[in-house]
C-alpha cells in the first residue's frame, strides 16, 4: 500500500502503455487519491446522491437508447478495438445507465457516491482501496497470463484476461478488466476503506475540464465524511505519456 506521505509518488509512477495510446490517442483520465476517508455502509446521504443521479440519468437518456449516448458509443467503439463485444461486456457507465429502470445499486457509501457521480457526469468512474495495492498502477494491453481475482457464482476465483485486452494492473495482477468493465475483489472499496484511488475515464468529446468537474464534485461529497481528508490528483493524457 502507498504510504500517506507518498500519495504524490504513487500518482507520479502511474502510467499508460504506448499500445493503449495507439488504440485510443483521445483517451485521458484523472487519477484522484484520497486518504483519511470515513467509509461505511450506504446511508441517507449517499442514498440522496444516488437518487439525484437516477433522475439526472433518466433526463439525459430521454427516449433514446443507451447505446446512442455519445460517450457510451465512444466506449463501445473502444471495446471493439481490442476485441471485446460491447453487447456482452459493457463499460461501467453503460452498465449503470442500463440499471436506471430498476434503480442504481446500493453497495456501500464510497461505491454509491462514485457510481452516482459517474451517472451525473456521464463518464466511467472506478474506485479502488489503496490498502491492497502493490507497486505502481498502469494501464496496459494484457498478455493473457495476468491474475484477476473475482467472484463467479458466489465463489472466489482467479481468471486471466484475454490477450490484448486493455486492463489496469499493479505488481500482483489485474485490478480492472476491459478498461472499466469489472474490478477485482482484491482492491474493491469496503466499509472500512480509509484510502482510495478514484479513476475518471474519458474519450473524446469529454474534456479535461469535464473530468476535473466530476472529480471536484466527488471530492466535495467525500470530504463530508472526513474532517482531515487529504487528496491529490493527476491528469493522464497522451501529451504527457511516460
């Protein structure tokens, strides 16, 4: 786990592999790390934000199909580019939008909040517990032999991504498959999480300004649950690639 005093170093060491930029040179992301969080189960405050997101999401959709939303369509194209079938494995944003008719999920306070911000701002957002990270964070094309811990039929299993799949990973294995499709159980946010990494993904036409606005709003909500929340962020773009 990155020490509190080295959150900036953790972000500085994060990277996007050149093969990902080749696939989508318009990709950019904000990495936001926050420490001193007071997590917990879903409550009235997180529920109110989720309900606001449900209203905003339905307003954004109107009568049009989910897949016709501009940013959803961009992610479907990105998934096809590395061999995934968006009809079977959808971006996290599309998956949430498709749950609007029955209501967004309630998982825990932190997860509910970032899901709500994802729907309100129409961008994929993921959250990870820094306590279970090992080494640096990087976005790569998978070799196919990396470990991914998940749940299948209620049982913990270890899978491997498809070769060429875009994945987030650390030194132990894959932390999120297919860019933002499914997160590992190893680093998932829990009710006792105190340090978190939030990833805000974007493809054109979403701008860095829009990403920062989403990060600002989520941080504003997180700070309500911690008197001494410390945070820092980094924008990843092709222009500053490592």
